[in-house]
């Protein structure tokens, strides 16, 4: 959290987040931590719609969302912030307005651009955490490079078919260590558009992503740090795999 601008909880917020504060393992300090956090979300699709709404309802103080896509009819099946009458509108703008209507106490900023290294170089804000919910490896690698360079923790999630993945990284090891770019050069063809995705899969993975985000921002806990969670929605099973840094990684190996 940015210690230079610590904002106190207002009476309205104490009431709004009272069910958090009543928790045995959560208190006013934890809620205060959320209020003073700034989260960057990459992607306003099935993952981003759900994770951003949960963080807004939970009271994360500032959220910036980046996406350049427009709403299509097929999005309505799983991207919970959108309605049919909004087809053709920019996802990030519609999502931002949706989030502001839910909790006007949270500052939500929309960036209607494609995330790449050029855009990343223009982002001057301090971010406490990055949530990646994009649907292609090229963007994921760019997000990873940005996070490694800025030493920002990264929570990256994926949802396809009836399966999902989630992992948390902090500079080293990085995403490139786990999924080397050379091995995924021809993998971008597997997306929701041509591979399919069940309505609930992104919601499940985004919920887990938001849950880990709240644990980290509020309590400083990171049970998934340097671990890959694999969720199988067909058998309702999940497993967690540990991993380590690649000494020859071209991204974090130079840090």
C-alpha cells in the first residue's frame, strides 16, 4: 500500500464493510489496507468482470482497468457486467460505470487501450497488485514484463472450457519461468472464441483470484505465491503445484 496517502475509513464505509470487520481474522486495519490499495486489472472479459466487481464490493480503494475490446453477443453468456442492449459499446467503459454504480466510494479508472509494453511505459501510478485476466499469451508476457520491471505482485488467472488456472508471482520466479514464450508461440489459437468456455468457469477462477487478492491486500497473506492452482470443473477437483525460478529466464533472470 502507498504509505504516503493513508485514508481513514468513513462511518459509511464502516457500515458497508461491517460483515468483513465482524470476521475473526479480519478487522478495521485489514479493511483500511484495502481502502489504501490500488489494483490494476488487465482485461474486462469473463475474469475481469467478476474479479473487479468483487474487489469493488469488498472496498479496494482504487482500481484501474485496461481493455480495448467491444461487447459482443457471445460475451453476455459469461461476462456478468454486460447486457444485450450494450452490444457494440466498449467493455472497459461499460464495466467502469457498472462498478461505480455498485460502490461510488471506490475510485475506478478505465483505460480504453490494448495493453502492451508501450502502454505499460506510460503507467506512472503506484499499483499494489496486478490481476491478469486476458485471453492471449502475447499480452500475458507483456504484463509479466511490466510486473517484473516494477516489482509488482501478479495474480494471473485463465479459464477455458471447464478448466482454470491461477497463480501468484512476485518478480522471481515469473510467468515466463513457468510458461516459456518459445513453447507457447503457437498457443494463442486456443481462446474462448474457438475453444468454448462454460458460463461458470470464469466466475469460479475470478472468484478465487479476487479471494487471493483480498487476502494479500488486507492481511498480507499469499498462500498461492509461487504456486499454480489447477481447477478441473468436470470432476470438481483442484490441485496445487509448486514451482521455482528458471535461472536462465530472459525476464526475471536479469533482475
